[in-house]
C-alpha cells in the first residue's frame, strides 16, 4: 500500500464550501460597488438636466460661479457614468 496524506472527505467539503462562499462574497462586493457608481451617475445626470432647465427660466443661474458649478455637475455625471460601466 502507498502511504499518502489524505484529508477526510468532510474536511475537503468544508474547505470547498468556504472557498465558494468567499468567492461569492467577493463578487457581491464588486456588484455592490458598481451599483453605487450607477446610482451616483443617475443622480448627477438628473441634477444636470434640472440645472440646465432652470437656467432657461432663471437667468441669474447663468452668471458668476453658477456656470462652473454646472460644468462640475456635468463632469461628475460623465465620470460616474464611465465608472459604472
């Protein structure tokens, strides 16, 4: 007979189950972070369109610091959209 170092079957099953659970946890974490970026992208897009629409009715939003703020919101929408894909 050959002497070999084998683990009992129950230990092998437990080890495999732990590996599968840790991989599943990693995938769930990755999906969760992607979903957060998508939500941020959606909110920045909504805020940008509301901002752009309000500028047509309130001329004061098109003067001073406000155009820069609108550009920052548009850039945020673009960046978070790119990160969510």
